[in-house]
């Protein structure tokens, strides 16, 4: 009886699902993809997808089904994409701006990545304002201070023994990003909660229990409780700052000792405007406290993880390419204005090395778009056609930037690839939703790397990288290297 009822329910649900997705199916007949079971779709493909095996499995998948394919999971239509022409048409379109990073909704919901399309333009403008030209000199100064603090921390590790660069670099990056967005250094509690929350989300990524909200809600009540508690604590600190600003008690800055909340002293004459200030002083359409928290969370999350990943990969790549390290050092000596200060414009090789790192190791491996209307494409590997409304498209930047037909010796680190006629760099995405912090993050990485390279010799000790994907590109055995003072 139970079996019969289950069977009948399954058939009914399958029929309903079939009926519901018939329009989409009619539009993607030209696409190859894995076998689709009734109702479940190609669930079997996702079940075995793990952070550690992501790259191997996605390479096999692309090999088998091509760079534009389809994969059904229940009623959801996933389109894995590694075709540059189509990716460019999609990313540069003004009509398809929905990102669909559903996993992050509890933490970043209401922020720029997930807000409604009519609010996105304003948010993008406000965040871009943080990185405008007039603010950039002060942000660069902030990076210089942070580089000095990082140098002190690295000094303790510079005994020639190997260590995981992520462990040292990432707390420094967090400090710098929070100073940039909130205008103050994160308290110890804030930093701890933030790191714990990031780690929790990294565990959730690609896990079955997080496949959808309902599943997560049912299967992981303790994790969910902890997650919500951490989000609440971070937002309480944000709201506290917001209230202080509103009461005219802006947190002030002590330049030499790092940022601390100091309500008595006037602002120093030249200081950067933080994102929090920009959001609060925006006259256009006032933001609620919740929306402000969401933007701070989004920028802290993106800035912290993406820059930490990029810097860690850059350090390991430079350590393992001695000629690259030597050439960077010579360039740094020539561009030095005074002790630990460089003319950043005169560091084209270091910038090329950073870009080459970002090409080989794009921190954000996948850029997602959720179609709210049909998307017509041309000149793709499968010709001209439409992708239907409701598709979730996942653009694989890692694969695109290792395409041999576009990048000669694509899997090799070539320091000067971006020097004379630089190839396209997709790691910041393209089009209207591309990263507003591109220039800032390049400067940030150049300053931190310049300080490290002039003070330490990077040694290629320790295990090779083993790439994995846990929200951002990482290495399952860490980023091993060793340092020697120069
Ligand atoms: C190496 C460093 C970085 C890389 C590789 C990077 C990469 C990206 C990529 C690929 C996107 C596009 C996402 C999409 O289209 O869905 C993006 C968007 C964004 N990034 Fe970055 N990013 C970096 C650093 C930062 C930093 C430091 C911040 C802020 C402090 C930041 C803030 C943002 C924001 C707010 C967006 C959303 C823009 C929008 O949706 O309109 N990023 N970034």
C-alpha cells in the first residue's frame, strides 16, 4: 500500500514537473547534457561533487558535454558555461543582471549581489564611490599601513620553515577591508565571528544539506542556529557603528597605531571616506539599517575572501618562479621613492604578475546569472539560439582563462603575459556587474606584495597546491611556502 502510494505520488510529481518545464525543454533541445531521471533530473552529477574534486569533475563534464550544456536538478535548469563569446554577450547585457547566489541569502540578502534589479544601480554607484579617484590616495595609504603590520607578523615566520600563507595573510586582509568599509578596525570579537561565519559558509558550499533552503532548514538545525547567531552579532556591531555616526560621533582614526574608535578627537585632515559614511550620507534614496548592514557584509565578504585567495596564490606562484621574483625585486628597487614607498605606476611587471595570478587562479571561479527573461545568443559553440527564462547559468572563469586557443601555454605561469599586448582578464567579470573594486584590489595586492618582496625572500618549500573550491578558489593543503629576511 505504502509502496503503491509512493509510486503514484512520484509519478504525479514527475508529470507535474514535466509539464512545468516543457517550455524550457523545448528551447534547449540543441544542448547536450547528462541523463535526466524523472523528477530528480541529473541529481547524481551533483551528489558526488565535492570541493576537492570540483576541478577534476568539471573538466570531465566539459569534456563530455561541451562548453555549453544543460543539467536538470528537479525543476531547476543549470547551464554550465565555458564559451567565451556567449559569456561575454551575457555579462555585457544590461537585461540579465540577476546573480542568484542563493546560498548566501541569510547573510548577504538585501545587499548589492541579491537586491532587486531596480535598487542595484544605486548600490553599484554608491560602492563605486568608495573607490573613486579622490578617495584612492587615502585608501592606498591605508594599504601601506596594513603592509607594515603584515611585515611585522611575517618577521616572526621568517626562519626558513614552511607555513601556510593563508593563515597570516587573511587576518591582515580582513583588517584592511573592514577598515575600508566600516572606517574602523574590527574588534577581536568581530574578526572572530566573521572568520567563523565565513568558515561555516565554506563548509556549506557544495554540500548536499545546503542544496536548498528547505533541506538546510531540516537537516542542519544546529549549524543554522549558529549561523544566524553569528550574523546577528556582526550586524549588532554594524548597527552600533551606524548609531554612532547618526549621533554625530563618527569613529575617528589614529593613523600610526591603526584604527580605533576614538570619539573625542577631530578627524585627521586627510582620511578616507568609508563605505559606511558614503551609505549613510547618500541623499538619493535613504537606505535602511538593514540594507546598510547587507552592503557592509557583502563588501567585507567579497573583499576578504577574494583578496586573501589572490594574495595567497600570488605568494606561492612567485616563490615557485625564482626568475619572476628576481625581476619583481629589480623593478621595486627602481620604483622606490623612499623606504617602503613605491610609485605604483612604475610597477608594470608586478602588476602583470598579479594579473597572471588572477588569470590562472581566478578567486571567484564561477560567475552566476539567473535569467528573468529569455536570452538570445549568437556565435556560440552550438550556434545561435535562446536560453530560456528561469535558467541558472554558471560561467566557469577558471576554464575560460585556461583555454589554449586564447592563452598560449595556458596552464603555465608567465610573468610577462600581461605586459605588452595583455590578453583579456575575466577574473573581475565583465559588463555592468563587473567588480567595482578592480583598481583598488590591484593596488592593494601590489602594495602588500611590494612590502613582502623587498623584506623577504620567498622560498618554494612545502607541498604543491591542491586546488579546491569552497566559495572561492583555494588549496586543500594550504598555501605552503617559507621566508628568509633579505
Ligand atoms: C582580487 C580581488 C577581487 C576579485 C578577483 C573580484 C572579483 C569579482 C567578480 C568576479 C565580481 C562579479 C560577480 C558577478 O558578476 O556576479 C565581483 C563583484 C563585486 N565585487 Fe569584487 N573582486 C575582488 C575584490 C573586491 C573587493 C576588495 C571588494 C570590496 C571591498 C569587492 C566588491 C565587489 C562588489 C560589491 C561586487 C558586486 C558588484 C555588482 O554586483 O554590481 N571586490 N568581484
